């Protein structure tokens, strides 16, 4: 009987970390793509969330009456910070980190990004999931 690799929980960090090398030579194209793609998608997410915040604030007396709209408004605010973290994704990584294109930060910027921006994004998703869980449990 063969056990698939997905069932094996003993992963080495090198197994799950993207490796942009081919035959021992850094693949700059893959590193550039991994650095630029989050900046592009983060910018689109930032624009979309900012537009939704604008729509909520223009007619806040009517739009923020329902709980689902207030939750969506809060998620948009959190998403602005989360999107900013993606825009500055590799820029916050310490300069000189091997295999990382666009690394220009230091350990303080890296820690700041991980400990504040990403946790805000995960917290907002947790809030939404909790709301849905409580909503579904109250229905049944």
C-alpha cells in the first residue's frame, strides 16, 4: 500500500519553500514573477476595497444598517492593510536574502509586516467565519 506524500506530515522546510533554482543557478524569472505578482494583485485588491469603502461612506445611513453590510465594511478596512502587505511583499524582506527579488528591507520591516499586516488579514477572516458560524447555528 502506497501512502501519498500529502498524508506525510514530516515535511522539511526545504520541501515547502519555493526554490527558484535550476541546476544550482538562480532562476531570476521565477523570483521576479513571485515578487511582482503579489504587487499587482495587491494593488487590484486595494483599489477594490477602497472603492467599496467609498461606496459605504457616501450613503452610510442606509448602507450600514444591516449587519452583513457592516461586516463587509470592516472586511474592506482590514483588506486595505492586508493588500498593502502584499504590495510591499518582498520589499520588507531583509536586503541580501538569497533568491528573493526586490528585497530591500531589514529584520524590523520584515517583523512589522508579518506581525501586523498579515495578522490583521487573518483576524478579519476569522471574524467573518465566526459570524457565519453563529448565523448558521442560530438558524438550526
